[in-house]
């Protein structure tokens, strides 16, 4: 009898609306020489503009809310304007627990592991970017103090590679804890229903 009451209370609590806590994506970045950052739900489409810059010493920031349940793609369209070197540097974070970056955490920096790049567009195939310039603080750029020190300057190729570069990384939704709880309750109910069959 107590078990049945517990099941009813648990199911009722699971049916209550979830708490409203939006996840915010924040970014701090720069590109030598210019860029536009976008947020998209399609990896082959640029998406909604978030921030832009055309002078690499001026670090740009953005902040935007994410809708639970969607998979997002953070896109950076970078442009070389004045010749080499050409590179992208940034650090990003998620404020809530509803999403994770491609590295499985809620913080991300520019690197060759969790970003993909190409020189032709978001609708093209992506590969690992070039990561031979070094981490934040390396010359000729020096220390970009508001960007994480672990961030690396990345591009589509070595120092002499100029033109345009397209970068992408994935932001994935995390199932709500109530989803796991409902699965556990469902399994528990199946065990309870199977008990009379097992006894017979």
C-alpha cells in the first residue's frame, strides 16, 4: 500500500511543469582580421548573427539564451583582410545545465579538437583546423586578457594561409533529470507488474 502511494506521488511530481531556468551561451572572441559569429540549428546554414568585429585588438562578446531540447551549432565566419597571419581565438561558456559543448563540458575554447573548419562555407565538409600558432599570449598578438589562457589561435592552414575561414562546433541538449526519473519509475512499475507472474 505504501509502495502504491509512493508511485502515485512520484508520477504526480514528474507531471508538474519543470522549473524555468534558461541556459545562456556567452562568448568572448576575436579574429585577425574580421569575423561574424552565428548561432544555428543547422550545421550547413550560418544562422542568426551574434557578434562581429573587424579589428582584432578589440575583443568582442555576446550572450544569447538557448531553447531547451534543440541542438545548436556555433558558427564563426572569419575573414583575412590585411594579409597573414590569420587566426581565430575565443572562449565560450554555458550558464545552465541544459546543454553541453562538444567536449562534454560547459566551457569551451578555440582548439583543433572541438572545432572543425574549412575555407569554403558552412555547407561544405569540415576538417580539423590548423593549430600551430600557439595559445593565447603568443606573438604577434600578445595576451588577450579577457579570453581564456588555454584558448589557441586556429585557422584553416599555416601562417601564410589567407582568405576566408569557417568554423563550427556543436552545442548539445542534456536530457532533463525528470526524464531519467520517469524511465526509472517505468522500470520499477514493470518489475512490480512482473512479480505476480514470477511467483506463479
